[in-house]
C-alpha cells in the first residue's frame, strides 16, 4: 500500500513537472502547405506573365526567321532554272545553314525559358521559406511541418500558419514593388 502511494506521488510530481513541457512542445509546432503557398504566391501571376512574354518574343522571332527562310526558298525555287548547278548547290547549302540557325535559336530559346522557369520557381520557393521562417520566429515556433504530402503528417491538430505566411509574402512583395518603383523613379 505504501509502495502504491509512493508511486502515485511520483506520478503526480512527474506530471506536474513535465506537463508544461509537453504542452509547450505541442504549441511550438505548426503545419504549412507549401504547395498551396506556391500556388497562391502574390507575385506568381506577374512572374508567369513575364515568362509568357518571353515565350511569345521567342515564338515571334522564330516565326519571322521562318517566314524569311520561306521567302528565300520560294525566290530560289523561282530562279533555279536560270542559275547554274553550282549556284543552286550553294543556295541549298545556304538554306540548310539558315534552317540550322533557326533550329539552334529554337533550342537556345527553349533552354532560356526552362532556365527562367527554374529561376522563378526557386525565387518563389526561397520567398516562401523566408516568410515561413519569419512567421515561425515571430510566433516562437520550433518546428514547421510541410503538410503538402499526406505521408508527412498522419494527424496534425497543430497550428496552421498558412494565412500568416501569406500575409508575410504579401508584405515582402509590396516592399519589393516599392523598392523597384523608387529605383525607377515612379515608372
């Protein structure tokens, strides 16, 4: 009986000492959905528009180059009977060289667009990570768990800070836009 009372006292003391730590540990964890933040990033639409403009510029350049090549081919076809075999052979090489230039330009354009997409994705990801870190510091969080994948969290009743991070991203975007306008003199 005495042994049971002693165990009960130790249990009560243990709970009294460790319960605040357990509660604190639960309060220092939050979850975030990185995919949601990526899709809802305040500057994502602007970045996509810039990327689409770049794609359109390249597409227009390629179309212009192709149209010029078609004109040259048609001209050379019309003049083929009037030219020597040597001149026609030279023109065929010239046309093939122009085709190669267009193909090279197309490959370079695709690579540039992919590089820009990678840069934009990295920039958005870095912005999100920075905002998450800032919010976590402000709220004294020890851990922020990404709930994008269902495999990462089985049951998370912890604090969700998505809206707080969105607010932080909006602040960062507004500050960036203000600095850009200040640099450009209000343009």
